[in-house]
C-alpha cells in the first residue's frame, strides 16, 4: 500500500472516531434534558411566602398581594376580603397585615363555618376605621367581626384603631328658648354619625379563640367582645381609650365559657372587663385596669330577664384611678344566679368604691322597685388592699333575695381623705380576718331574724 493511501486511511479512522464520540455526547445530553423536563413537570413550584392571587400552594396571604395600598387613605376593604377568602380555604394558613403600613378598612366580617381550622390573622400593621357616616349606614353593631370559626388566632404587634373621637364628639344641635323664640345652635360634628356605635373587634360563635400581642385603641364603643364562644385566650394585649370616652368597655364577655385573660393592660371609659349572662369558668390574672369603671359582673337581669354567671376568678391584678373596683351589679326584677366568684390579691389605688355589690342597679332616674332579683352567693374577697376615694365597701342587696356567702379576708382599704363607713344592706356572710376599716355591717345568718334566715335559705337553693 502506497504512503498516500496509508495517510488517507488513518485520517478517515480519526474522523469516524470523532463523529462517534460527538454522537454519544449528543445522545447523553438529550437524554439528560428529557429527564430534567420530566422532573420539572412533576415537581411543584416552591411556595410563595407572600401569598396572593394565583399562589395556590401558599400558606401566607398578604393583603398587599390583593391590592391593598396601605397608605391610610385608599379603601383596602376589598383586599382584606379577598385575602381572607383564600386563607379561609387552607388549614393553618396566615392572613398577613404587614408592618409599616396603615390600612383603611370599612365594616367587614371574616366568616366561617366553611373555613378551615387553625387560621392566623397576623396583624403587624395598623388598621383604621372610617370617620365619615357613609360606610355605617343607619348604624352597625360591630366594625370587624370573626364568626363561627374553629381555632382562630389574632396575633402580632399591630394596632386596631377605631378612631372613636368621631363618635364621642358626635354632638347634635341644641335648642335654646330666648324670649319665647326658639333659637337652634349647631355644634361641631352636628350629629352626623349614627347613634348606634359599633364594637371594634367581635368574635361570635367560635371555638378556641386566641388574641395576643395586639393593641386596640379608641374604639367607637366596646373594644373587644366575645359572644357565644368556647375556649378563649387573651394575653399580652393593650387596650386604650380616654377615661371620659363614653361606654368604651375594654373586654366584654357574653354567653362564653372557659375563658382565660391575663397580662393585659386596659384603659377605657367604662368597665375594663365586663362579664355578662351565660359566662362560666372565667379566669383573669395580671390585669392592669385604669382609668375605667373597674372589673364588673353585670349589669344582669334587665327587663326581667334571667341571668346565670358562675365560677369567675380574678387574681394578682391592679386597678387604678377607676370609679369602681370589683363590682357585681344587677337590675331589679331579674332572675337567675351569680355564684362562685373569687377576687384574690388585687391592689387598688384611687378607686371610688373598691368592693361593690349592687342589686338595685339603675342607669336612669326612673327604675321602679321590684321584688324579684338575680341571686348572688358565694362571693369571696381575699387580700384586697389599697386606697379609695368614696367608700370602701358598698353591699346593697335585695330584700327578697339577699346576698349570701360573702366572705372577706385580709381586706385593707384606706381613704385618700376623710373616711366614709362601709355600707351593707341584706348582705350575709363572714369576716375571716379583721378588716380595715371594720366591716361591721355584714350580717351572719345566726344573728338575723327568722324571716331573714328563710330568705337566705331560699336564695342558696336558686339555680340556673
């Protein structure tokens, strides 16, 4: 074979080997690409932690992803509603109201019962209420409402602001008669807001409710209300409105059971905590109340209704600069029973009347005397100490259904100025220790008349 033929043969072998190598690499690459595409098709995309429309795999739904502006001016109500609609479908989801923004929200309801459980409303920003009358119509009972939910939590360090001064200063025109002529003067904010004022935040018909960390301020009326709820925990919250703001209760409980409230600071224009009919197994501790009207049970039994309240415990708390301290109040003409109430280790400072039971409650000058009453029994005051400005003790009980089982121990109350004696009427119980001042008006069954003994026995048999 000639030299040229040998060189040609070697060249062809090299070419064929190179083509074979490139073909193998190309086949491997195609196989790898094909496998990669197939894997990508079967692997879900990573969750979008910011939430938003179209993120079906998300567990956090930020209102900003639903069009909320968060500038305190634009209406963010629809964005909140849309975010809730998506969060409602996912168990354990988080509806996020992010920090650094102010959200203007009109009256809104976050509703079940079709929602999944364990939803968290993460409030880190600020929510403000409308101050013009249009969104409220003729008047609404609540601004923000959570209804018929299971294991719902509101948490965060954000603020709910009812901007209540638009309602508190809601003054109407005044008519003055001068020389038989009627002259009308219109005052600022001339009655333009509806007369019905809403609760800022209400829970209704829900189980396992938790509210923690947030601030609720300047509510139009009641700040935080629980109605027909079972299993409530409230802790680490702050409630704030001026002491002269009308009917701005801090926390209101009604027809709710198994409630724990602790580590809460409440300043308002009415009861710091108000407990109404249908409540039982309520435990409160580390409450800082004031200004306000104290911690109250009632007023119970209006318009002849039946009221039942039992197993209420308040301990390790402080009440300052309040018109009342620890109060039970009922209307004449009602029925039912308040039973098993314990107040322990409560410090009072500058409180009008620290200890009060009033079965003659009346918020007007036209309350008729009636025979029937809500019974009151087994009430214990232990280690109640501090100062008062009006009267240390006021126990005004019904002639037909006296208060029974009232016990006092380690009660030490001193006046700011001159002293006013404790007052008792048809109140029966015992002093387990000496008190300051001496509460000599409390009666025992053994020292009462035979008629009173019968009445006391009848009262202890009352039930709900």
